[in-house]
């Protein structure tokens, strides 16, 4: 495609750095990362060259889900610091020409949020803020025959009620909890301490929009919107109808009937034109994404989709299973989004975040840790879209070697694993731990590794979650000292991205689609008449073995320049040759 000034946006040309504050840097020695800790590291972020920080939730919260259970949207969690600390962070970022994107968690609140406390008490002003329903009564006979056990819902023996429908929580178990005080059930698609707001209630929307405006007035540059395509629930809350849904009921509550109306209203009422918004969207097709994106859609800048995060689900289905991903499927998935949104939306590029295991452990090979980390980075920085860098990725950080559940903090892991255990899914403890080591979100949440010192230089106190023992080798100090490190490679890629328009805006074309080890593609920018202006070629050997590369005719021959390579390579000729394990190259074509 060609790029006109009209289509340029600062957030398309940016690299976003994601901070999980609890695990980034602890300034006060309580073992939990905090905002002053981030401020201490602003020069670090500046040196890396990133443009935007996405800060995971720092709002007041009881932390059942580490801040994704907000009890006050306008206050900073004590453990993280004060509003003055937050203001210093914002100023420090802006002084360095970096921007700040906050996390917006409004599908649900904490059950300790004042709105819920009042709603559960039946306060007429708040009673409709959440999704409350009567339960379904259970026939005496069903109860007698043991077909219904109130204990499954933490109800007393004599209770004769089951939840209003069969929806399940992403964290395992029913998506409903009975509340004694109100005498009704409330919906929670995540933990029971995360009740879902009722977006059909006008006052809920008005409160959320006002809160967003309040943050924009404080000077933020955008929002990352947590599970935003779950906010509209269908009338009557019908049972799930799809046995293959990611959790029971998802076919009903994902992309619900009024979701576009609400997302559009949100953008019209509460988001300044120049702000960046990125919606986290489960179960989304490319066509559905287009409806959310840009001025022709609901106004959102970009979405996070999960298609590539599902390729390693196992035959049992769902996130808590494990299968093998294949390069062909990965290429096909990413290619579908690359070509599908070209000129009609914008991609966000990620292979890990605070909810996913470390990308080197999943898509790379820890035996070729550095080289494979660099290859995956080359991929992310030469696709069309905005790259998201999750803290520690720039060091090539890996999964954690969990040896017991006592090392796990994550509610999702603990609940789902307990449920699978009850269902007899694991042959042994080791079986269970193997899945945890592969899948748990805590793999990404172990502390950032700053140095080889005790606790990786993350804290002077006792860290809230164990530090990866490999911090003696993998840490910021070591990486910055070594010019061949993953860190320096990221730095170079980020510079390149800033320098090369074609890498930001160019159209993607996949070559050798059926190759099961090589991922080869071009990026092309055309001028207004459609003639090729600039073109690059990315060649990736996604394998822990040598692979023969026979370039397709369209790209064979002399290249102008070798822009990047993760091995010592200088040749500018795109010719048949044997690529080394995890070798990555990017050429500028003539
Ligand atoms: C997605 C967030 O990224 C995750 O960490 C959280 O548990 C759920 N949404 C619920 O808010």
C-alpha cells in the first residue's frame, strides 16, 4: 500500500512497552514492584528506545486478580504508591517523549468497589449496575437423586437453587455466585470477586465514560481495554449453545448484541481523537475486528486477537490443555490478519504478555535461547502493525521451572488446575506441574531480571513471587554489556522500525506458504500510482536445524542492503543457501 499523511498515526509508528507493575521494580523494599520503581527505570526505557508504556492496572484493588479487580478507578493502590508518584511517572515519560497508556478494566469491577457494595445492598441508585438474577429452582427429585449438589455452588445443604444459566467462568467453575445479602445470583465471567457490570444500564456507561475523561484530563495518551468485547450480554442470558466454545456460554457473551454501539459511544464520548485505544478481544474474526476499528468502525485504534495463542491447545480443548503448534498454522494465522487488515484496520503484534507464557519457551527453543529470541523479535518488528514488547522479552527471559504449586500465585492457574485435578486430568503431580510450567500466566509474572544480584536486583525485600534462578545469566546488566545480546538486537530493531516507513506501513506478502520451517515474506510500499517505492524481504528459519532456502524468483538476486541478521552475515545476495538454526535476515530489496 501507499501511505498518505492522512493515514499516519503516532501509535502506528510506535513500539509499546508493557509494564506489569507488581513485577517490574520495587523501590521501597516490600517485595512488590511499584510506581517509584518504574520512575527509577525511565532512563532504561529511554535507552531501549520504546515510545509508549502500557501500564497494567495500578488502581485500588484487593488484588484477587492482581489489579484486574478494581475497587476504585480514580485512586492508586497504596502498595504501588500515590497519585503524586503516578503524576511523576507521567511527567517523566512525557519529558522523554514517551507516552502513557493505562489499562481500562470495565467489563467488571471488584466486589469491593462501592458500586457493588451498594448494589448488593439493594440501594435503588445502584441496584441495576450489575447483572443480578433469580436462580433456577431445582426439583426435589433431582436433589434427592444427588443430581444436584448445592455444595458445588457453595450453598448450604438445604438450598434448592442453581444458577440462572450454564455459563462458566474463565477461571473455572460457574460464572455465577449466590449473594446472601441480596438474595440473588450475580454474574462474573472471571473470579467471583470480579462481578460483571451491566452495560445496558445508562448510568454505568455514563460513570465509566466520565472516569475515562478524568484520566484523559490528567494527561494520559490512551487506554488498553480489558476484554472489551464481553461488555454486552444478550437479553434473557441464554445458555451456551456451542460445545466447542472457549468456555461454556462464550458464544453468547462474546461480541454481544450491543457491543458496537457501546464501543462507538465510548469513543465518541470519552476518547480524544488523537488518543490510542487497543481492545483486548477474545474470539474475534478479522471481519469482526474491522467493525471495531478506525473511523469507519467504532473508532478503536487496534485490537489484540488471540488466534495465534490458541494453536497449541490440546485435544481436550481450551487454554488448560497442551498440543503442538505448527509453523504452517502460525504463518497462516498471522497472514490472515496481516492481509485482512491491510488498509482496513491496524494490527497489534505480540507473542507474549502478562497472561501468556514467555515467547522463547513457547515459540522459540530454549536450547537456542538467544538466537530464537532474536528471530521472534525480527518477526514482530517486520510485520505490519504495532509491536508490543512485554517486560523482560528484551532480555530473552524464559518460563519459570515451577517445582510445586506453592510457587504459583495466579488465580487462573490455581483455580483451573484444581478443577482439572478434580476431574482426574493428571496422571501424576509431575503431569500437573508440567502443564503449569508450560501454560501458567505466572511464567510471565516472575520479577524483571535487572542484575545477577540477590532477587535479580528487583527488590531488597522478599519478592511476592519467586525470581527465576536463571537471573544470574539473564539480566539487564549482562545484556547491556554484551553487544551481541538480545537487548542490543531489540534496540537495533526498534531503531530500524523508526527509520523505515516500509516496515511500519508496507503491505505484507507471504512467500513459500507451504514450507514447514521457513517463514519468508516481503513488505512493500507503493507510491500513489501503485509503483513499488520500497520493499523488504524477511527470511526466518524457524527451526533448531539447518534449512535449505531456495529463494522464489520474484526476490532472488542482488539486494540493496542486509538490514538485520542474528548471525554474522553480510551477503546482500538473496540466493540459494543453507540457513543456520533460527537464522533471521531482513533485506532491503532493489
Ligand atoms: C484479561 C487480563 O489481561 C487478565 O490478566 C485478567 O485476568 C482478565 N482480563 C480479567 O480482567
